[in-house]
């Protein structure tokens, strides 16, 4: 099939590349000329494991191309994916200006039947707004608008797309449904379902799924905090809960709060949609409050340890991305800790395998960066671990002791075994484990 993808951010680029991998002809559109030239030269603008090899292969084999022209992209397209940002406004509502602007721009180039697909995470009712925008200038027989939310996890997005748990398609058009079923057939050969529903239900499904997962994380963070006060070990509690088949073991790991491009804005948007519907969604509001508080927990632990005086203390940070295997720092807990430590007068040296350039662009020379995890430990008074990269899981503890001025570790991801750390010469503080 011939596919156009409008927007080459994280979702758009993974979507376009994976559809090309199954033999479709895909053309991706972006208004950023520099970025388009970069991609035309086979340079991937984001870090995502497994994407680069697939990206280059499909460019070389002529199935994946890039342009700044809507006219070129729409010329032969049968299905057009809108994969554009929907950033939260000051009130938490999703900004639909990019989506609706793209709809207005592509409309004049619709001359034969085409399916327009909302791939971005959008509020309930957006598909109708996109439809109405296009229908102002295009005969309604020439297009349908479908909601097809993405459920990609950064760090494993390629696997998630190629082997989805499910594909959700919101449409009341039999013609559009048949085309979407044909498009996704290669991805569900093992029997995972393509679930068809109306557009509003599909839009709601994305918010409901992400908000529920955020709720699980926040619930376990609350349990972890209570475990510390009562002398219980959250590791054992988590395993005991996760073995219950009614609950399952995923998203039960406590830490310093959730971040990234999806959970924070989706939970916030769901709360706003509830408010606009005159419904007091207390659970979702509490999830946001818990997560905000959890992001400050490591800073509070450090302040207590250093008797509320962090001025001049050198703090090493391992991990800046909101999760491993990505360079995404959107709503990353590390950013909250960095801001807090800087306000307290601490000196920060940080390392992350992928996200340092993004943090440098945000903070400039307010903090220093190392080329290895051990670089940032030299004469450090404390180490804070914010992202569970594999490279941090089995460090040389003896080397760490030699390098650090004061061997204190504040582990926001519970990477190390409590019993093992008791036998080492560190002050070690983690989440939910005394």
C-alpha cells in the first residue's frame, strides 16, 4: 500500500519505518528542512534501539522516503497517518493546532479516496474535528477519518510495533476498516487482535490505558514509601503482589515517579476531559499528586542526610532519560532533581548513555558531564541514580569507593541488592527498602 506519514517525531518515524519494513511504500513529511535532509542522508534523528538498521535498509531498498511537500506525499497516498505533537497547554489540555493545521494543509491535495488516520494521542472527539476541518473543502465521499492510537514503549518501540499486543482502530466506515485490516494483517499473524470500535472509544482507550498504568506506578510508589516507615521491604511486597494472576508483575516497580512523553500529559488530559464533562475524577487527580511528590523524594533523602546543607556538595547523577534505551528527557524525574539541587547550591556532574546532549541543551553550563559513569564520581559527595540503564547495574564498587570523596548512594531505581550493599562501605538509600 502507499502510505504518507505526516510528522517524523518518535511516533511518526517508527510508524513509517515499520510499515515500510512490511513492503509498503512510505513517504514521511516534515516541515523541518534540515531534519528532512538529514533523514534523506540516512541519518536517524532519534535514538531508538533497532530503528537505525531498519530505517537505512528501507531507504536503500526504495520503500522509505522523506519530503517537506504535502503535495508530493499526498499524490499517491491511500492512507495518511497524522503523527504530530499534541503538547499540553497551561491548563493541561492537548494542543491540537498541529493536527488541525496538517488537516487543512493536506485537504487541497485530496482528489481520490483516502483514509486519514489520527495516530497521535488526541482528546476524545478529535477525529470529528479533523473530519470537519477537511470536509470544509473536500467532498465527504473522498475520505474517512480513523482513530488508531499508538501503544509504543520508548526503548522497545520497534518490537511493540512489529509485534503488537493489539491494534485499536476507531472507525464506523466499512471501507476504511477493510483498508486498515489489510494494512495491519502482517503484524497480527500470530493471532493478536485488531479491535474495531467507534472513533471516540478508540481515543478514550489510549488515555484509559496510560492512566491506568500510571496509577499502578503511583500506587507502588505509595506502598514503597509506607514500607520504609513500617520496616517492610518493597521488593518482597512487589513479588508477592505480582504473582497474583489478577494483578500481574508489570508496572509494579517503585522509583522516583513516571515521566516521558505519554503518561504525564495523558493523565493530565484525562483529568481535564473529566472536568469539562463535570466529573470529579479523584483517582486520576491523586495519581498526579503522588507522582509530583515522588519526584522530590530523592532530593529530600539527600537533604536529610547532609543536614539540609547541600551547598558546594558535588553530586554525581547516573541517568537523565526518563527511562533506559531512549534519549527522551520529557518530564524525566532527573530534571526535577537537578533543578532542586541547583537551587540548594550543589555542584552536579552527570552521565547518561544517550540523553546528555538533550540535557546540555536545557541547562547549558550549569552542570558538567562525563564520558563514562566513573568520570562523574571523582571527588563526589553523593551519587544519585535516576535511570535504570544496564550499564549501572553491575558497577565496580571498589573503584567507586576510591573515586568518591564521600561514598553515599541514593538509588532511585532500586538497582542493588540490600543485603549485598550492607557488606560494602557505602551509605545506601533506596526506595521502599530500609
